[in-house]
C-alpha cells in the first residue's frame, strides 16, 4: 500500500514533528538547567570545604614522586565519598577511582595532578606552605581540590549518570626526579587508562593571566611538546698558542649554536612555531688551552609532531656537517618529553556549549597556544582529550603572579567555578554519548 502524501498533510506532519521535537528539547533543556542549578547550589555549599581542602594541600606541598600525604588524603576522601574500585599506588602515588552511574553509557575520565615545586613561598598568607623551599606554585593543590569536589557532587547524582566517570589523581606532572619514572606515562604504563578504558579525558589547569570567572581554551594544539637534549662536541686539546695542531671544540660549538638557530629561521615553515633553546654551555678549563670538549644543553618546543621530528633530524644533520668540517665529532643525547597537548577539535566543539552555559559567552577566551608543556598530553595520545584553563587571576585583588613563581597565588572563588564547570562537562559528555559504549 502506498500512502498519498499531499503537500498540506506533509506540512501538518512537519509542524507536529517540529513541535514534538521542540517540546522534547524543552523538557531536556529544563531537566539540564535544573540539574545545572542543583550542581551550582551544591558547589556553592561546598565552598568552605573546597577552600579548606585547597589550603590544607597548599600548606603541605610535596615534590614530584613524593606525594605520599596528598595521595593518602585523596584516597581517604574518595573512600568517604563512596567511590568504587579505588586504586592507590598507580604510578607511585597515583590514585584512580570509579563513579558508576545507574544508567548505561560510556566511560569518561578526568585527571588532576598533585605535585608541588621546589620554590620557597614568599606570600604572607594564613595558608603559607609549611615546607621550606616547597610550594604549590603551579596550582595543582587547586586541581586536586576541584576534582575531589566534582567526585563529591556527582556521587550524589548516580541516578542521573549515563555510564561511568573515572577519576585520575596523578603524581609528578612537573617531571620525576632524575633517574626515576613518573607522571602520566607511568600511570598509563600501570593501567590507569584500562579496565575500563575511557572514551575521552578532561583536565584543567589554573591560569593567573586569565581573570577568575573566565575559561580559556584552544581547539587543536594548546601547549607545546617539550624535549631535552645534551650535545657533546669532541675536539683535540692543545696549547692555546698552537690551535692548528688541535681541534677547538669551543669554536665548533659556537658555530653549532648559531647554525642550530637557522633550523628555526631558514628550514622549518615559518608559520609553524618552533623553539630551539640552548640554555647551558660548558667547556674548556684554562685560558691558554684549546678545549677538547664542550657540552650544550637545551630544549626543543613545537606545536606539531611533524615539526618535532623534522627539527630533531635537522639538528643531527647540522651538527654532523659542522663538526665534520672541522675534523671534530659530536654526540647528541635527545630525550622526548611531553607531547603536544592536543585538544581534539570535535571534542572541544561539543564541550564548548556546556562551558559557555556555565560561565557565559563573555567569559570564554581563546588565547594563542603556549610553548610551555603539560604531561596531560600523554593521556591525549591514548584517548581524545580536552584540557582547558581556569581563570584564577584577580587584578583588583592583586592576584597576578605567574605560575612557577614564589609569589603565585589564586583567587579561591575559582574553586567553585572549576567544580561547576567540570561537573557539567562530564555529565554532558556522558549524556551526548549515552548510546555508545
Ligand atoms: Zn607547573
Ligand atoms: Zn601545572
């Protein structure tokens, strides 16, 4: 049987369909905005607890791979909140836990880092670091506090959660001590992204140049890859008055320093950001002896993995050519650190409306990508991720110091905002992907 579809009945059908779609959307929107209001109220009522928690972490900072107390506090809190499958000792002091919703759906992860820096606190605040020469100068005290706040709020909403949230508390983001493994790569190696494996991961970092209330983000590359190299130039030692009898490693090194900069200026596409920095140069031991060895140490930063690979091979070509021309030789010990922090554009696209709803369009900022690095990028190599920046600065209150400085502090109003935004981001992600597991 074939139905006859006149334009009039088609129009009526479309109108009915549209009205049912729009009423459906209204119901969903209303439910979402009610849920959002409940999260906002819950986050507000957590304010004193969030501030107290952040101050406790701030007063007891621990260096990378030494986060014994912090991770104990985190695990105790997660047990008290009632999360499932709490694992400690993942990648040394890492902690993971699951929050299982009652509705079917995918798994999403959220990560906070927990370590502090070897910096002396100079701020005269009631929550001043109690540990000499150690300070939460990168805001990881806030990151950990916010993730605990999110866990607490969402633990009361299990009936509305489509799927599972995996909470990851990571040590050693700033890099493990020499000779130790640590940070995101070790957590991944020890299974933090398996059983269950999340289909996406979110994280945030405080940003003092962004005012409290604002969220900054990048789609695509957000932060640079960060590699470390040590070059040793070998020459031949001889009396300083007879250089022609030796091979002057200092002259060769000087040429290498200049030539390495031409990779940036003359060989890599000028629209691609690249930094080759030699931060340390050492060689020679007396004014009248030709040096037989010079060590150059530095870092390479890029926003593109292809440029990263090219830069490394061009460095070898350059060093090879110059040292050969002088009869010298070289070794380069090149170790790859964090990859490019790459925010999957489709994930950013679907998440932005949520963030916009919570903080408002005027509070969304999209700065240029940064040449600093972040080891969240290791997680993003395994699953798509979105790493955004939480505004914590407040010019009116004089909170402007950059991270990694002795003066760094943050506006604690950002804690509540961070909890609100991340809670909604996770729930909305699970809602959007509820059909896929
Ligand atoms: Zn840092
Ligand atoms: Zn940091």
